[in-house]
């Protein structure tokens, strides 16, 4: 089966691009937007609309395979690719990608994804968002051409077992970090709430008191709302390096604070994502390792999740091999082709580090469903509910796609 024609369509992502540097520096909110000038190159404002590009591969049999190019909310931060807009990149796609795609055989997803992931255009690799969306479309094309579900293509090409069991899902609250928690408890999400603790003054507190209060509230709220004691979600909070800001990236002081949060979180396990930002990959690895060592000395069970400066497959390998973290967020758009996400999850699992297949609120329904199929094949320890910051919408997309696939597998097994 070959690709007959390629189409590119501009679209909206499910959230917005935010200038993380400006927000961490204290940019004030004005309604839903932020006031002030952006600090990250490429931004016209501190918050601007999220954009996507749909890549549509029309096959010889008339079916159309889909993939959505999308980039993370905090583009341009922590070593990531710059801001992604449809107006800038669609002309490039038409000029350079369409001729390579039209007439191409789609029998092997892995080979096609690797080819385009390594491709250079005008002397540089394709933007990670493009490689991400194109790989989704290529996976869908192989599935449609061969009569398989997307996760089955991955299992076959990576020689992975088909496991008909649900995955652990992680809900993100956005700034609605109280009402969203109630929703997550009612839907019994496995890990919560993310929290979006990206500002010291309003969300963490100058001494960390605001987050401490929130963690205590989380524990109490789960215990009071859950229908029975069998529901024991993990608390997973992303602090975007702000804890490091208030403690001057001192690993001992950070560990003291995180250990105090652990007591407030009891009886639930606590994961802290991005406790500090050292400003570089080597510095980040060293700082996370020091925090983890300090926590061990305190006999603390707080789990450290790597995020910033861990963007590519090689970054994941380096963070895992260093032993600096308990879990790695594999931020799917940052890894480019989705085959890199597959390899990264498998690498983590093979070396005993927890794999969190994440991504961003700033994706689409198509990219979220493609990622779910990758997760069903590779079985990461945690899967982000996405896109959007409303929780319910992302839960509908991810959980329902998972349940559809599991229902098909169960019916096939019974027949």
C-alpha cells in the first residue's frame, strides 16, 4: 500500500503556548492572559493560542490516515524547540515533505518513522512537532493498510506481548486545582492532580506554605470524597523548579521541604516533578541526584520525577543511566517521532526506572489517541490524561480509547 496524496490542515491545539520564563518571573494575570512582555524568543505575548497542523495521508485504498503536529505548552523552555505555528511551517511541509511522502510505501511504520526523524531540511532536523505529527500519521497509515489496530502494529514491529489490561492514568488540573480534584476523585483517576505549581508568589508561597497547605487539603479531600478505602491514588505534583527557586537550589533544604510535604500527603504516595531547574542538562542531572540522595538520607519515600532538560530519547537514556530520578516524564511531543517515545518507555522499564508517558495539555484528540496506542503496547507506569486543562475532556479521549481497544481484545479472546 502506498500514499497517493498528502494534505496539510491548520488547526487549534487544546490549550495555549505560555512563556514559562515570564510566568516564573511573576508576570501578573489579566483575566485568562498575562500582562507584560514575553521573555522567551518567538513569543508575541506571554500567552498565545496553541496551534496544530494535521497531516492527512490519502492511501491507495481511499482511506485517510491522520496525525497532528503539536508542541508543548512551554515551548522554547528547558532546551526545547521554539514556538510552533501553522503559518510558519505549512509552506515548509508542502515544499519538502509532500514530495517524499507521495508514492511512499506504508508497510513498515518503524522504518518510515526513523527515516523522517533523521531527515534534515535546510540544514537542520524537522521541528519536533512535525516529526511527532508525521509519525502519528505514518502509524495510522500502516494500521489502515494492514487491517490492524495501531497498538498491534507497535507490538508486532517491536516484538512486544499484547496485554489486555488497563493503564494507570494521571489527571492534570491546570489552575482549577480544587474543583478538578473533586472530578478526578469521582472518576477514580489513578494519579492526581499535577497542580501547575509554576509561580512562587501565588501557588508555592515564598516559604512553600501555600503548596504545603494544598497537599494537606489533597489528602483530606481524597479521604472524605472517595466511596471506599480501596481508592488510593498517587499524588503527583509538578512544581516547575519553583521549590529550587525559594531554596536557592540547595539540595538539603529542598529535601527537608519535600519530606515535610510527604507527611502532609499521608497516607498517599507523593511524586514531585521538576523540584528544581539547574538551567542545563548536566546541572539538572547533578542537582536531581543530590536531592534524591538527601531524601534517602532522611528515609523519605518522596519520588523525584525528571522533566526539564529531559527532552530527547538520548536525554532519557542519560537521566536514567545517571540514577538521578525515580521516574522520567517522556514528554511525547519533545521526542519527535512517536517511535522515540516507544523506545524511551522500553528503556526506562528495562532499567528499573518508572516511565511516565506524558505530553502536554497543548495537544489534540488525534495525538492523544495515538499516544494511548503507544502506551498500550509499551505499558508505562503512568499515562497523562490529555489534551486540555479541563480534565473531563482529556479523560474522555484517553480513557475511552483505552477501553475501546480493551473491549475489542476481550471480544476477540472470547470468540
